[in-house]
């Protein structure tokens, strides 16, 4: 039970769901106090709400519950290092799996699009199973080149809306729909691409690169943390650091 509560907390922390939960908890404790003082009218009113509490919680937290169940049923949950550490049963090899990526192609495409202020959102899969998000877009299974990425995000291209997902050095899908972050303190100067970049990296170990359509600024996002306004050298360093390349 403690593990389930811990995982559920990790999924909703930093979102409005935490405040809603606190509000529901306050109502429940108020009900206990009112019942202890035998205030029959208030007890009856709040009691009606408490009696349908399970249904109310399912309605209010439907997105979080759906997200939690998807996470439990995904490979990411089984591979999660924190989960393994809780039970001290990590019998498998702990060495990180090396992932090859044509970094030069990605960096070149991002900064070519930056110069023309072409909006883009590129997701690079690591260990997380992104099949759920891949299935929301158009399957491509194309080789990874800078020209291919630029053609996808060209403003008149039918695939330019949404995100591109790269897996095993191939462009597996385009026009993918991603979850957006629900953080209330999210900076107002960031657009929907940045919200989606944070949203996908909140629940997976994927890397996200976004190019602003307004300013042309390139940003890198990992574990819901945005590194904004980076140059070619910084992007190359961040990708090399977080992806062990096979020579």
C-alpha cells in the first residue's frame, strides 16, 4: 500500500490534483468533527457528500487515475529503478543500456529550424515504452536525417502539428499527441510545445527538444525540467550526456 501511495504521489505532485486532494481531506476531517459534536443538520449534508466520496474521487481524479493505471501497466513501471530499490530485488544487470542516436542530424535540424523560426517538438525515447503516444500519431519508421526532420515540421507539411518521436535512431511517428503538464506555476512565457515537453517527461524518461515558433529559441527538457535558450554545443553535450552512443 505504501508503495502504491508513493507512486501515486509522484504522478500527481506539482499538479492541481494535490490541492484538490487536500480540499477533499479537509471536508472529510470537518465531517468527523461535526459528527463528534452531533451537529445533525451539517452532519447530514456533508454525510451525503462523503457517502458518494468514491465516485466523486473517481470523477475529480479521472485523468490522474488513468495516468496511474497506464503507468502501472507499462514497461516503465517494471523497469523503474526506484521501484526496484524499494524491494532490493534488482537481480538484473544495472548497467544502462546504450542507445544510439544520430545527434548531429538532430542538432543540425533544430538549429536550421531555429533560424527560420519553425516550431518543432522532438521526443527521443530511451527506456520508456512510448507506444501509447506513438499510436496517437502517424507511423513513419523513417531513417533519421536532418532534412527529414525539417520536412516534417515545414509549416505547410501535413505532419507539422504535434510531436515527432524518435526511437532506436529512427523517426517512428509524427503528429503525435502528448499530455501537457498541469503545473500551476508553469511560466507564462512558455507555449504549448513546452507544456507538452514537460508533460511527456513528467511520466517517462524520454528527452524532449522544442523549437519556439515565436522566438526560434531551442530548449531541452528532461524529468520535467526545462533548459531554455541553448546553443548547438549545449544541446550536443546534453544529448551525449544522457544517451550513451554506440560507436
